[in-house]
């Protein structure tokens, strides 16, 4: 029997959340990650039996039968590497679409992140947009948070400000960022609102809280958030200074053309 602790996806998950902590994006229990797994592959690791059934408090019928590795609620990313089975879990969405069947992890009797609604509802949105999407990632990067206090929350303007901060931004997130105003976290309502945004693009800022990213693998999703956070850092460094130079819209168009990406419709003048 193969050991789940040596599975490629477990190792990548541990490395990713450790790195997120190292970047200062996940103080205390801040942040959560969910990774869509190949449910059939789990049999190779002996993960077939339901250890516990945990109600989710919302319904995601299109995900029935799908399995996810999900960080635990209240768990610290800095600790995941030392006890993965305590801090992570693998759940399979039950046939009724409303319960999670625990296959592994949360070994202290814990459960999945309080942000499961935003995660699973966003998986539904992203899978509809890109069947290869596997990851939803949430964290609290300092400069994205700071920017959400001093920049208008209009998502076109927010995206344009970020695109102008580094040449690579247009290449990495041509689909832009969506922005939600402050909302109570850990609720179905913020889950629904996030998933609605995630239909159009892979990044959603939660004002005065953090960011959600989506991608085909952990590296890609990490890189997406890393790039936005860097752009937000430059923005915060220069926001109070007279700006003498910028990247113009015709130059942003040139970048998009050269790298073969399509900027979000209507976001360039
Ligand atoms: P959890 O500990 O429930 O994952 O919550 C952390 C968080 O970032 C809430 O938005
Ligand atoms: Zn959070």
C-alpha cells in the first residue's frame, strides 16, 4: 500500500502552505487551501472508508464523488509540515452533495476550513471555466490588504493599477482581479459572492481581508497571488509619491500581443 504522506500531492501541499507562511501571507490560522484530487487514485493509498461524515451547511451537487485535500479550520500553516495528518484532511463530497466524507486527516477530531463554502463554490465556477482547474487558495498578503484600504474598490480601476506596477502582471493575470467589498467571512454568502466573481477570472480580492486565487496546480496558483502581491507592494511604495512614469495602455496592449494573452474585455482604454 502506498503511503499518503509520500504522495506527490501531499508533499506539494505541505511545501506550498509552508512557503505561504514563510511569505507572511498566513499569520496564525490565516488562509486555507483546497486541492482537487483524483478520487480513483486514493484507492492506491487505502483511502476508501469514510471515517466521519461532516455536514457542510450548503449544497454542491455537481461536486458529488469528487475528493479534495483541504486545510483544517483553526490550524496554523507553519505547523502543517510537522503534523500533516492533524492539520490537513481529505474529504469526498457525498452523493447528496451536502455532506463531506472524511477519508483521512483532521486527526484531532477537527474539520475543514470555515471557508469551505467559498472554496467549493469557487471550484464549481472555475471548473466550468477551465476543466483543468484544481486549486483554490486563500491568504492574507500584507500589501493586497493595505491596498484595499487606500485604493477605490472598482475592479477595473484596481486591476489597471496592478497591471501598471510591473510589466509581467499583464502576462500573469490578463483576466484581472475581481474585488468584493468587506463582507463577513466564513459564510455561505461570501462563498456565493466569491464564486460569482470566479466565473470571470482567477483572482478575487476580499477587501480588508485578503485574496482568493485559482489555478491548475499549487505552483501556478501560488505564483498568481505572488505576482499580485508584488504589484500591490510596488503600489504601496509609490502611492504617496509623485509618479513621473507609468506603463501606458498602448504598452499594456503591446505586452499582451507579444505574449499572446487577452486582456480582460473593456479593461484597457
Ligand atoms: P480557517 O482557520 O477556518 O481556515 O480560517 C482562516 C481564514 O483565513 C478565514 O478567512
Ligand atoms: Zn481569511
